[in-house]
């Protein structure tokens, strides 16, 4: 992935994100520790409620997904293998903008993420079905990916259980809500996994350069 080369382009994204991985809950990657299973197999999904690129390209109501494989610690190496999936509802202009943002070319959070990526396995335009229902988050890419997570209940069932002050989070500024997958399967680029019953997180997100 390209490193930060924003060149002054203005952009912003905000909406709802969630992820699921193969770690047992709670995933130690939030504190930059080794994954519980020795390797990391994670899907990260974003639904952009409001967004723009360059001031005139709307990115509202589009979805983006990462599938990541790392045979070790996500921060100390080896580097990640990453596949990027962009909503097929996006026009070519919108797809180009989203690719620039999520590949790190537009700077910000993803510019830092790009430093950890060793191989981009592919960038695909695909139908992405993203759904939110209370403490549940669900996403499907037909024939490739199906993931559903649900927030875990604490002693007060009316409050979400969160991680406070993590060392790393996909949505900086938001406390990750502790979840567990009820379904999580992936099969693409010669990589296949079933992480059903394992760790998940969700929260709001906001990114800009």
C-alpha cells in the first residue's frame, strides 16, 4: 500500500464500523500484544454514512471492507497481507477516491496503517450488504465473506461493554464495544477461514487527513 502522500486533498468519512477476528475475546491486538492463536485473521468493515473526497465527490452510503492475514504480531511483524473490497454501488470516481483513502495515499489514519502492509492481494468492486440492528452488525459479500457479530452483555444489560484507553483501535477517539461473532467465514485469494464464535468489536468512526 502507498504511504501518506495527501498533497493537501480534503476528505472526511464518518459512520459505523465493525470487525471480527480469530482471537478469543478480548483480542490482545488492542494493546499491541501477540494474537491469542499466534496469527491474525481479521475482517474490518465500514459503512460510510457521510463522506466526501476533494470537496466535490460524495461518498455517502458506501461500504468498504478489509480482509487481513498476518502470521504473527500485527505491529512487530511479519507484515500484513491485505485484500480491499469496495462497494460496487460506487462510481469509478467514488471507487478511485475510496481506494486512495483506504490504501493510505490520502494520509490520515490509513496512511499510518499502510506502513504495516506488506502485500495487497487485490482490490475488488463487489456487492456489499451491511446491516446494523441494535447490538448486532452483519455484512455479506456473496460467495466470499459472511460475518455477523453481537455486542456482549455486562452486568448492566442497558449499557454497552467497552474497552477504555486501548493502545490501538480501528476508530481512534471511540471506545471499542466488546462483541463476539455468531458467523464469520471468508474464502478468497487462496485464503480461507472460519472464525465463528470468536472476537469482535464495533463503534462509530470518523477519519480525515
